[in-house]
C-alpha cells in the first residue's frame, strides 16, 4: 500500500463532484436573471423541501452558519418569498414557510437544477442513476448516524459492498 493518497479514492471524488456541482449551480443561478444570489436560491429551495422547519434545522441541513441563513432569510422575507412564524413548541424559535408567490421562482430554480443535472448525468442510464442515488442516500444516512450519536454506520443489506 502506497502512502500517497489516491486522487480517485471515493472520498476525494465525492468532494470534487460536490464542489464542482455547487459551482456550476451557482454560475447558472447567477446568470439566470432570477433576482436572487445563488445562496438565496439554495435557501429558498431548501425551505420548500423542509417547509415549516426551524431556522436552526435549515442551517444545519444546508451546512451553513445560522447567521448566514438569517441574512438569506431576511432578504427572502423582504421580497415576500418566505415568512417566519412563531414555533408553538418554542417561543424563541421561528418556523420558516414559503409564500404562494414563491412558487414560480422555485419552479424556475428547479428548471435550472434539472437542466444542470441532465447535463451532468448525460451518458448515465436511468437504472444507473437510481442505483447511484440509492447508494448516496446510504452514505448520507451513515454520516447522519455518525453525526447524531457517534453510532456505527448503518449496515448495508446488499451484498457486494
């Protein structure tokens, strides 16, 4: 075994792909004329997927600092795309919701995402994409388990890992 790291090791490839995908998405959003920064666009889409979540939970899922999220939320709220509501379980916390006028903008952002992913995944068949998605979801679940309680990764049921 060489002491030199393999640049094509799975971890390196995942990090490279994630970085490049984020960069490509940011370029698309920046040139799409949507009136949002890439960070605001990512935030709006994430809110739509986590409708009614607390600010802290959204920040954690996005991997950003709560203050950064707060800046994005302030702007999105000023534009009328989101609203903050008191959390009935914790009066200090706010729950975040998209507004009806955000729908068309979210659809435009999703169009950009879909077109980007069609380009990025060209040459990969539907079955391969579904398998890749399932395996990436497994990796995510294993990492979540490590983050939540330091537990051992979820054991794979599939043979051949």
